[in-house]
C-alpha cells in the first residue's frame, strides 16, 4: 500500500498515476498497457486519462524522477486518474490486475481520508484560535508548524 501511495502524484490538480508505474505494478510492459488502452479508447475520456505535455515531462523528471537524465522518450506518457485506474481493471483481465487494482483503490481512498482529516483538523484549530484568541497564540503557532508539510532535504555531495 505504501509503495502505491508513493506513486500517486498531483498533476493539473488531479491525483494521478503514471502509465509506467501502473505497468510495473501490473507486471506488464508499458507498451502492452498502452495497447490495451488504445484498443478501448472509448473507456478512457480525458478525465480518466490524459497525456502529459513535454513541459510536464521535463518538470516531472526533476521532481519525481520518472525518467533518468540523458534518456529520451519517443511518446508522451499517459497519466491515469482514480477513475482511469478503475477502468483499467476492465481492460487488463489478469488476476494480478484485479488484485493490484483493489490495492490502488484502497490507496486513493486512504489519501482522500488523510486529506479530509487534515482539513477538519485545520478548521477545528481555526475555531479554537478564534475562541481563545491571544491566550494560546504560541500553542496555535506551534501546532500550525507541526501541520505544515516537511520540506525534503537535498543530500549534499562533497564538502
């Protein structure tokens, strides 16, 4: 589950998974996955699956390392939304595809629950802050700092 959650990215405001990540989870070549999708194109509207732009590919290289520097790609990768991943189970009919799809759906639901909990917590904190105003300002500031996303540290090379 944790491995799957790490392969879910936010692109164009959508939580998506790359075709290459899905292919590796399903244990099929990317080419086979794309062929299955292209044969069933009517099942994958733009809100289920979309190709990245060249700019997004370059950006994703630096952010999530989908392709090693120096390697070239011929075709733009597809990314699949939660609904697109669900639709893949009807296109890829292996037992592995069914098991993997179930785990992916659970990961999407878990991410949604975590985001909802975080929003609820922020709202409750805001309400408490209004109620107790200045009395606990330091406490509220500390809690907000703890809720903020942790910036990733870059590993330094050399001295």
